């Protein structure tokens, strides 16, 4: 029995759906870090300097107690954080206003209330605070507290992007690549992706890889695509890791190498990336790049099948026919005890 890799050809095409997820989450890396209690990362990115270029008039900004509020926020002492942020916000502090918006948008210490989040984001955004402008764009893109409006989202992304805010540049690039809220324009998409990628934005690095792999706005160039996928994959981006594995599996820009494909799919699969779990299970079932192992194959198929993937369900059933009940029980025990690896920020 030799199973077929799913998405072996469509893998890179589907990566654009991943870009949608990047654009659909407010301050994804920072908030993910916060939710996973990696407060050091969240603090560094969510706390801008008082001399930030995103603040038009720093003279009115009070920093008194801001560190106390941020410390309380990091400790999940939301009552203290809300109280101090509100005092500072009423004095015009855009960082405090941004945090109040974030806390209301995500239900941190207060009921989730998009209208209240939008109010505080707008106050900070009107002061030229790029993270707040970006998050207003996110809310319009998702219809959170407002009518879904991609044209309005693009307007807010552009305000933040023009100030050099990398996440907004990535989302603006994505909207140009997809023709969402603006006419489709690959040249503009490339411009904004490059600006963000040059700042180390992982999503934009991965998206540049997609454009080179598909020849969108540039001549198709697998070597260049590989370069950008690797930059993002080395930083832990699961979508880029999956696409890098795809390129090794197909010999695009590199020599075909199932061992390398397995390596990158393993990294993505450990982050609960369903397509990587499916393809890694297939490699184990076929003994390609890894020792043939039906228990490991069943384990990865089981995880992917739990998401309702039809190919994974079919592969799980096929490999089960070659296993003993003891082996199946072992694989299912491994799957029940498995926990995804912490995603890179």
C-alpha cells in the first residue's frame, strides 16, 4: 500500500488561505504570545516607546503609572490594569487607550465588547497611533462592532502602513494580492510585503515566497521562493514550514529530498498544522524520508482526521487494516496524550 500525499501540488496555493488567517487576527504574534503567557514577548511588542513615531504630540502623554499598569496586565491583574489604563487614557495616553481597546476586544478583565474596543482604538488612532489604526482595520475586515467593510479596513491599514507598521504593511499587501478592498495589484502587494519583510515580518516573508512560487507579479522563481519560505520557517512559521516541505518533496528550487520534507512537515505538524500532519503520516506509511512506521502514520492521521479531513480519515482507515489492535491502541493513546508545541511568535 502506498498512500498519496494530499495537497502535494496545491500546497502553495492553499498557503494564501494561511495569509488570510494572518490578516484576520489583531496583532497576531503579540496577542498569541500573551495568550500563551509568554509575557516577555507580548510586553516587548505591545508596549511602544513613549517617543514612538506613532504618537503625533508626545508632550501631552503621561507615563506616570504606565509601567504599573503594564506589570498588572502581565500578571493577569486586570482590575488594576483597567483602572490605571483608564486613568491614563482619560489624560490622553495613546498606549493606555490602545490597551483598553485590546482588553475590551478580547474580554480581558471586562466583558468582550467590540463597540467599546472601537471607541478606545479610535481615540488612540486619531493621535496617529499605528497599532490602533491597524486594529481598527482588523475590526472592519472581520465585521467586529462594525459592518464588514474591506475598503474601510484598507484605509486604516494604509494609515498604519505609511508609518512603517509592519503588520499593517503585510495586511495591505495581502489585500492587494487578493483584490480585497482595492483592485488586485501584484506590484503593490509586492511593495508592501517587501517593506514588512525587510522588518522581519514573518507573514510577509512567507507571502513573498508564495508570490515567487506562483509567479504573481514576478517571474516564477522557486529558488527565490525557497529563500523567503526558509526565512519564515526558521522563525517557526508553520505555513512556511509546510510549503518548504512541499518544495523539498517536489524538488522545486532544490533537489528532491524526502528527509528534508519530513523534517519541515514535522515542525509544522507539531504546531497542529493539519495538512502537515496528513503529509507526515503519509511519509511514515510509505517509509519515505522516515522509517516505515504504521503506528506513527496512524498517530498523525488520527490528529488530522480529528479536524474532519476526509483524506486523513481515509488514510487512517487504510493503514489501520495493516495494524494489530495493540498497535492501534498505542497510536490512539499517543494522540490523546499529544499536545501541540508552542507556536513561534
